[in-house]
């Protein structure tokens, strides 16, 4: 088990911890939850760095890393929807982000079966989207009123980039989709 894979597993193990802390009946619970999520987000960066720098990329890590990321973000957004359920735009933004992750995961799996996974590799826009998403979630989980507007703006930006990047991925896959449909 490589260090990179251990960091990814740590990220998965932190998920139930930040869920439990989120629901604790203490004034510091939201800040602690935000800090735990921040640690998980740091492990996301660190596992990739370690895997590249020390040549620790493994097929297991390539599978597990995006699963850990999607679980972490989806569960955090679900928690946040419980806080902001009265805000339709917030629920829509969270649904866009989670829905896109499901669509793109399926698309990547299908493209990998065609031997074209590189056609839907992570783009620079995806990296900016992820950064905005992490900022939004960290700020919003802290539930500090003065910073909430920053979290809302970051979440709106992440949702917009989510749609944009999904369109780019679907465009990249379109020729393969047409070929598959034409073969039938």
C-alpha cells in the first residue's frame, strides 16, 4: 500500500467523521467539520503530489482517488443542503455538481472501455472548478455568517464551471458516441 493510496483511504475515512461532527450539538461543530473537510481536501492534493513525485501511481489509486473525491464532495453538499434547503438556487447548484459527477464518471468509464480515456482527461477548467468547490464547501461548512457570501459566490462559480466542463467533456466524447450509434 503506497503512501498516496493511504492518503486517499484517509480521505474516505474522514468522511464519516465530518458527517458526525456536522450533527454534534455544540457551537464549534460546524467549524470543526469545516476543518476536517479541509484536511480531507489537503489529502486530495497530497495524494496526487506524492503519487507523481515518488512514482506511486497505481491502478488501485487511479480508481480510488476520484471515488474518494466524489464521495467527499457529494456528502458535504448533501449536508449543506440541509442547512440551505430553503434556497432553491443552492439546491439546484448542489444537484448540478453531483449530477455532473455521475455523468462524467459514467462517460469516463465508457470512454475507457473504448480505449479513449485520455479524450476525457481532467482539464484545467476542471481544476478551477474543483478549487472553487472546495473553497465553497469549506467556507459554507464553517457556517460563519460573515463568510457565507464568499461560499455562495464560490459555489455558484463552481456550478457554472461544472456545466461548462461537462459540455467540453461531452463534446470530446461526441465523435465516439456518434460512431457507437452508427454501428447499431
